[in-house]
C-alpha cells in the first residue's frame, strides 16, 4: 500500500480488504463499524400505502335519469342471453326428435284451416237475408252460378259473404264448388244432355243454351274474336272457328253440357263485373270436349283461368 501511496498519491485506489486493513492500522475500525452498523440498521423510511381519497364526482341530472335504464339493460344482457341459448338448444333437441309423420300431419292441418270454402248458388234468384230465418230482412238476391264464401252453418242455413255483404242463405240453394255446378238430371249426374236445336253458336267459344239465363262462355280455350276483332287477320279465323263449332254441334249424335263456376271474385258471378255477365261451362260432342278439337285444328289456343281471375287472353291473331 505504501508503494501505491508513493506512486499515485491522492489518486491511489485500494480494494475493500485493503481499506479495512488500513482502518485497523489507523484505529478507525470501531468508527467504521459503528457507521456501517448505523447505515445497515437505520430504518428505511416507510412509503405510505394509504391512498388519498379523491373528492366524490358530482352526478349530473342526465346521468341520474338514465341510471335505471342502464341497470335494466345490464340485467337483460345478463339474463336474456343465457335464456336464449337454453331455448335454442332445446329447440334443436326437439327438432331432432320430430318424426316425418308428425310434420306431415301438421302441414296438412295448416292446409285445411287456411283453405277458404267457396260455394255456388244453384237457384235462379235466391234471397240473401240478414239472419238464418225467413223472418229476417232480405238483403238482396243472387243469381244462379254466383260464387260466395262460406263462413258458418246453422241448421238448414249457411252464413255467406257475397257482393251484398255478410248474410245468410238457405243451404238447399248452395252447392260446394268442389262439385261442378250444372242443372242436375234425374240420375244425379252434373251433366245435362242437350239437343242441337237447344244450342245457338255465337262465336267459337260462346254459345246460347236454352234454359240458361245468360250466354255461356266455354272454358279451357280461346278463339279469335268475331264481333270485335283487333284486325282483319283475326276476323277470318274467328269466322272459321265459329263455323266449325256450329258444325260439331249439328253433326253430333250426343251433346252434353256442364255448368261450371266462372273465375271471378266471390259474389260477382252473374253480374257485369264477372265475365261480362256470362255464365261458364263445358260442351262435349260425342263424349269429347269441343275445346281440344278446335285447338288441334289451329282454330283456338289453350286458355286456363285461376280460381278468382284469368290471365291475359292468349293468341295474337294479328301477326
């Protein structure tokens, strides 16, 4: 150490062991130990763990008003989501156990309940009344072939909805639309046998039949117009279709007529709002419908209507 002091002077650097030895030689060990002990045993200042409380935040009136609403939304989120999950799982389990037969039965039941029931007036002029007795007031009269909506039944009366409104009619003058309507012969058939003399051909798809209150539009086909053609090119095939229908009727060994419901809104059949006031039906000669005959000969085109309306008339005869 002396050599170092002589060499470096005040800049001399010693190791820790050398400093301890120097302290012992100079009699400084007790003071150093005392200072070291004081340094090591002196308690460190404790950091306060107490958090200073901040002053309470003032609550705005808007926040106070919306607080219940927020609480309700929070409750709904906490309750409804698990509930929706449970319902979804139960629905999947239930659908897995559904049998085809039960599903088919449900579908059939819906079809039965959703399907409207239409009926046809079979009398020539039948009273519609405000109630199910003859003592109730007459609302008006419906012509034969008028289609009405069946609502209810009581005794021998049927509650219907027609162009006159909601009322009642004797059930004996009504027939289900499922059965085609015609003047029924004695053997219970819907077909009516005719003679050629009882039929007057108006055009290729319209005839006048003895005993019917209006002209009859033959259904299932459409022929060119004769009375109001759009062009001269339509008039000529219209005349040929009229002549051909007249020949079919005159040369037939047997003629059968069947009255059917027109494709019109309930309560309008027999009026100018339905098929220009005409009735509807089919005409067979020697057991064959005249419509397919005229179609096969190029004198008519197929024309099928729906339950309550018809599509635009086919056949552009002016091309």
